[in-house]
C-alpha cells in the first residue's frame, strides 16, 4: 500500500481504545507508541539471578531470572561495569542492577539497559534464608511429625543428581555394595545456577509420581554457599514438602545446611552417607541373623533346660514319684474294713446257722414226723380231720393212715364203743 492509499484512507484512531476491526493500528504505528511509553518510565533497581551471561566486545548481555517463579528479563550493560565486580559475576550470581527499560522497534521486544550492577552480599542472602526459614517453620513444613520413616528395604530408589559429578557414583556404588539387588531411577539435572530449582523440582515430582519408587534421594557433593542457594529456594522447598514419597536430602557436607535438609524426611551428611541410610548392609544383616539365630537357640535351650528342671522337681515329689501314696492308706483301711466285714458276716452266718440248727432240732423234736418215725401213725377222716376217738368214726368210713414213710387207705369195718 502506497502513501497515496494511506492519504485516501480515514485517519487512524488517536487512542488505542478507539481502534476497531475496521480501523486497526498498523504495527509501525503501535511500536513507536510503545517505545515512547517505555522511554518515559524511570530507571528501576532490579534483583535477580544471572543466566546466560555473554560478552560481546564492550557490551555484556545477560538474562536476569527471578529465583522463585519462572520469569526473566533481558539486560544489557557495559563490560566495564561488570568488570568492576571482579570474577564473582557469572551464571548463578545474584545481582541488583539499576536499569532503564528500552523497547526495540524492529524486534518488538523489551530489554533493560543497566548503568550500575551490584552483587547481592552474602550477609543479605543469609538474612533472607533465615527469614524464609522462619516463615516455613511457622507453616509446619519442618515439623518432625510430618517426617515419614524410610522403608527398610526399598525395591527402587529414585536419585536426583548432577549430570556430571561424583554424587551419583557415591550413592549408587555404595548402595549396591551394601545391597546388590537395589535398583535406581536416576534423573540427571542441573544442581546449581538459575535452572536448578525448576529442574530439581520437576525431577522430584516425576519420581514421586512413579509408584515403584519407594524413596527419593536428592544428592549433590557439596559446594560453596552460592552453589547451594537453589536448595534453599522457597519453590524447591515447597516442592520437596509436597513429595509423598520419603525424601532424603544429601546436598552438602557436614557444615552445609540448606533448607531442603530441614523439610526432607531424612538428612544425610554426604551422598555416601545417604547410600548407607537408604539400604541395609547385606553382610551386617546376615551377621545379625546369625546372631539372632544363636541368641534364639540359646534362649530356647535355656528355656527347655529350665522347664525340664521344673518338671524333674515336680516329678521328684512323693505325690508324683509314687502317685498311689495318697490312696495307699485308704486302700489299707478299705482292706481292713473288708476283712472285718467278711469276719463279722461269717460270724453272723455261723451264729445264725447254729440257731437254725437248734430251731430245726426243736422243730423235729416237736414235729409229728418224729413221732411217726417211732412207729406211730396218724388216722384222718376223709375230710382231713384227725381221729382221736373210735367214736369219731363209723363202720364203712374211709380213713387215711399216715405213717413215717407215707399214707395208707383204710376202711372201718366195725366201730367199737
């Protein structure tokens, strides 16, 4: 479109709110307005962490990154300004810059031109960490009741470590020396500098999402205070607190104490110490099993000996040595009473027999049978009456004559007076 075409068109809206789909602003019209607006902004002091510092001739280009959120800006400054800070300026350094915003028309990008650059002092960083430590402690993130015990024998261990370094070797080799069957899920990430927080946090979340991983180890072989700053970053500490899998922090050495150590379920002084804490030593476990076996056998033997001694003691008592002792006296008394009863019964029977014999003699003496034995007879009528007088019968009466050996039949022929 030519300038004559532009002249024939209606004039452009003066303000952005007046633009419409039919009357838009062209880019060439918008860009100068943005540049003019940005140009009127005053300089500002900005704090951030250095990322991708590059030097080109007399100019330094760097990205200043926020340490808590994924946000950054581009900064340019003179190499002389950066040189005044010495060799301490590099990726991962914390800077405060005094810069003015600038807008590049052709690229449509915003940048900052710095005229003063200062390193954030160590004391100030420590004060910030202490303040953050107090805030997180007040929220209960460091509470001992939140800490979970490590599994005795994890099948799979998640390891977050540097892409190159000794931490991975220290953890893996020492753990496998102690328990050869242990398996590792390793995530190699950046463990210092501006990318460390995001990469370590993402690795923890990824391992936490894997159900076979039973413990997560974050390992780094120590370093300077500045190198360990990412492990005191609030975003990373909260990511570790949100991890549901037991977490072991093995960041530094004995004197290093980043905030990640406080929120972790277990703090290991070194990566080697972490390897010793996450898996048992198979040799030690075998020795313990052997010792437990010996103690168990000794305890069982002692218990059996004690029980046998107690059993022998009770068996030696008269009641168990001769169980019939308690009934022997009663058996003797029963035998005596039985003999006495037998003798008394025999005496009673003999006495009764004598009496029976006497009574039998008396009965025989008084019995008519005895009289009959002497030759007498008893004469009875047919009705059974005994004939005592001849007048009791008449001629022709039938009679029974009873003698000692039987009876005879008789008839009265002549009755006498």
